[in-house]
């Protein structure tokens, strides 16, 4: 055998060993690896149990595989999260049922950590509430954050408790302003 042929065979062996190490690191069995690299399964098992450099290669690839797997999982979850938010936003704006729209909005606020916390700006308008929406509103009003907000705005509570005329003008109440500001007609 010439020196050139020896180098070629050595390189072929190294390439085959790297491939076998990657496949073992990915979780394939000795038999599956052997089929893909063209060796007997007992040869693969023997390499794994008797050649420290081969074991180190498998461990190195396993570590890289784990790092890549974590990145792929995080990417997949991020994409799923964005899709879920888009779906909730679509339901919030496009659903025919008021209850579905309300639940979608409530879910978005929950996940954003905003539910139960006073917002900088509140908008109040006259609504004709149906029974499911009234129940959902009652549930929201029992939220401690909403109670805290209402406790800090007694004028708003008085307006909410006052007898309601047929229709109220929409108002915007800003925390920096002590009195409601009526929107122009």
C-alpha cells in the first residue's frame, strides 16, 4: 500500500468515525449506526467501549446536539407563542360572541401581567350587557387589582353606582386628571 493510499484510508476512517459518533450522540442504536456507516454493529459497540477518543467524540457531539436542541425548542416555543398571541388578538377583535372577545382580551391581559393592575387610561362607554358578559364583568370586578383601582378612584365608583340614564356619553378618565374629560360630540 502506498503512503497516499494509507492517508486516504485514514481519512475515510476518521470521517466514518465522526459520522458514527454523531449518530450515536443523536440516539441511534449500534445497529442503526452500523447500517449507515457500513460497519458491523459489534464494531461500533467495540469502538464505543474501547476507544477513549471515540467516546470523547460522541460526548462532544451529544453536547452540541443538546445545545442545538435547546435552541430549536426555544425557537419553536417563541414561534408558537407569537402564533398564540395572534390567534387571541384575532379572537378578541373578530369573534362574533361578546363572551369570546372578552375572554380573549382577558387572556391577553393575564399573560401580559396587566390584569388587575390599574391602567394609565381607562375608557368608559355605555354598553348593553348580556348575561354572560355581565357574569364575566362581575368576575373581573372581584379581582383584587380592580378593587384596589376602584378604591383609589371613589368618584368613578359613585358614577358606576349612580342610576343609569338610557345612554351615557363616552368618557376618558386619566389618572393625572382629577375630573373626567368628555370626548367631543
